[in-house]
């Protein structure tokens, strides 16, 4: 520990001393402004301080200090989250995990790796690709998002149709609980361990149950072969039906992505244009992988399905360079909206795949009702929609209108038998929309679980669940019942 530094605020001084002094803590307003939001920029709140621990021990000491002195706190990775999960609503102490960014070990024989939470997603694949392995979860922000943040949000990605989301690739966690205790969860990849599935509970808990400080992940062998198809449709209904037809034909692509006309306009105006036909209504980007034998047969089936659904043009990538350009174009989708709109709001609903034509039509009706353009770019294969509401925050009332339009899109998804998030999380953005899919009793059951881990609600308070209302009344009723004397 370096020499203690002196500031007027005793808490700032003590927190700084835990992490080694002034170089590992931010507390001036001009420094804190960079941490007032994450990728959800419609709400901004300054933290009390930002501290940068270098290891689990320092995280534990910080948490113990905050807990003892009743200081609200939260963990933060790269700040790429899209639902406001890392916004310091209550003037929290932000525990930034970006210094904890090591690849601790790689076990190729057992196909697993151990990383710290600040390790960047894509860097894991880049670190093991020369050995013939990769890490499957691939959010669009994988070049900068951290695996710790992926665990918090249970991040997905284009290839989760075949390979699953983050929770399907987590084998073990080291976690600092809200009182500072350090625990380890998981048996290092041993399947079907007895007891409760705490790995599943912690993954996707959005930083409300504990702070992850070490992660054991599953790594996969590179597929023997892969091919990618690009298909253009004059009607979005035909493209949507082709999605269902491909799956119903027994083909499970590694990825099956869709973009509508507005989304295509955006990606072609941004950094990686590939010359998409401008007057089409929708495109599908389809990738299959696996052993070499059988890949061509799957591709031929996909081409036949597309042709049966009135495809205007369909083509197979001629080489890895062309495939790479197509994917680079797709992965810029969200950021590309900045090329055609001053502001945008991205939503994250999930629907049954068979409801795609119906739901996209209703989202178009939402667009008309609110007078705002809505681009659709999404993981069509597993029904994970991303309506992007385009607006101009400089126009009075337009931000509020965009928020209402986004909520209406999520209501459409819920009404279709789906839910309000597939990978971005609830955070503060979708708290009230949790009522679209859960009743008050179900919400209370979930907050009761949070209270077991986080009884003082100092860790990332105000996230994930709706604002107080009937839920508080139900909890009070339950408390009174359990405290009544037994006769």
C-alpha cells in the first residue's frame, strides 16, 4: 500500500487508502462525469467516487468498508451496458473492475479458462484462437465489453441461437458478497452438482447479489467448417417466414440475423458499408458451422427456403474476407444509427419465432402512432428483437415520446407470449416493464431472494425491479404473517 493521501472527505480518504492512494481513486466532479451513465444515456447521476481495486482482496475490503458505513456501492465493467445497470442512482461508490483484467489460466484439455472480470470478451477468443479454440458468447460490443459485465447481464450475441447465452458457458465464479465475504460457486466444470443452481442465479442478476471477481468459462473447439449466406427480401414478411422455415426444416444455424430497411440504411451509412441493395425491405445473415460433411447440404436447404419465400437475391460468402465484411457491417448496427439519427433508444424484447411477422407489423404501427422511425436489427433465429427508436433529443418532448414508444414495443413482445429482455438486462430502463411479465407476488418472491444476499440493499439499489407500490404492501403483509404468534 502506498502512502496515504489527504482529502477533506474521510470516506474518500479511507477508500483511497484501501486501493493504494490517489492514483486509484477518482473523486473530483470533472473526473466523475465520465461515470454518470453507461450505454443507456438518458439518465445521468454522479457517483460519490470511483475506485480501482487490483484484486479480490481489495474488492472485499472496499465492500466491507461501504457496508459498515452504509455507503451505497456498485460494480462497473466497461460501461457498455444498455439498460442503465451501472448508473449510480444513489450517489454510489463505483467499484471499477477494469484493472482486474488478467487471463489467469487456460486448460485446453478440459476446455475451460479462468479470467478476471475486467478481461475483454473478444480478447479471450484472440488469446486461444491459434490453439484452435474460441469463446462462444459474442455480443456486438465484444471488442470492448468485459466478461464480468457479460455475467452480470447474461449477455447473448449473434451466435447464441446454436451455442447459448453467457449462462451456458459459466462453470464457476468467485464472488464478493455485499458484506465483503468471498465465496466460490461451482465445481470447476463438474456437471449436475448437487444443491441449488447458484451459478444460474448469479449470472444475470445485474450486480444486485454480489460482485464477481473471478470467472471460469467454457471454451470450445473451432468448428471444422463454416459458411455464411446473405439473402435480400422485398417484403419483410417473406424474410420473417423464411426464418421459421429454416428452423422447421431441422437446420439450427450458428447465427440467423435480420435487418429491416431502416437498419440497412444505417449500417450502409456508417463505418463498414458492404453495398447492400438499397431498396430492399429486409435481409437475413445466416451462418452454419460444424463438421465439413453436411455443411453444403445445409446451405442448399437454406437457399431453397429463401427462394421459396420470394427472395430477390441470395448469395454465399466466397471467402473469409467477404464473410468478415458482412459480419463487421452487422456488428456496427447499433452505433450505425448515429449516422442517420441524432439519438436512438434500443430495446430488447423476445418473442416466439413464429410471431415475427405479426410482431414486426405491430412495431411498425407503434412507429406510426408515435411519429418516430423504428429500425429493426436483431437475432431473428431465437426471436430476440432490437427495435431502435430514432429521435432527436433537442426537440422538446421527443425523448419522452421515444421512451413511450420503446415501452410500447416491449408491451407488444409481452402480449405475443414473449418477454422484455433477452440479453441487455432490465437495469433502470425496464423496471416498470417488469410488470408486463410478472405480477406483484412474483416480483416480491424475487426481491426476497435479493434480500437474502443483499439485506441492506446497498449494492446497486434501485435496479431490476419496479418502483415501490403494491410489492411493498405484500412484503409487509408477509412479514406480519410470519411474525404472528402461533396459537
